[in-house]
């Protein structure tokens, strides 16, 4: 592929949970997804078993600020947790 600015990689396919993906030049960021696994999680004050998807974002600090990258990752998490938001916010 050529001419991209952002890449998504899935190291979870190979059994990985966490990783630090390396940006491919000339991209400015890469989002990595780990393996979905069931974990104990606190939800509404109760410990429950939830499916957890680890995400990692590597980005070029010369192009974007850490706060903006964090807001982007929070938005991605929101869309994964509730895909209906994609339709509501795009209207």
C-alpha cells in the first residue's frame, strides 16, 4: 500500500496482548489491536467478567500532540463500545 497516513494492525491475531507498533514512513500514526480476552472488570460497582480489547496508539509527536492523540483513542474506544454512535454523530 502507498500514500497512507494512518495504519491499523492486529497483533492479537497472533496471540499478542500488548505491543508498541512501529510507524511505517510516511504514516503519522498506527493503531494496534490486541487479542480480545475475558477479564474481571469493575462495572457499575460490581466485579464482572467482560471482554477486553487492548489498544495501543503510536503517533509522530512532530505531527500531533499527545492530548489530541488521547482524545482520538478515547473516541475510537467509544465507537467500539457503542457502534450506534457512528450513525448518530455522522448525521
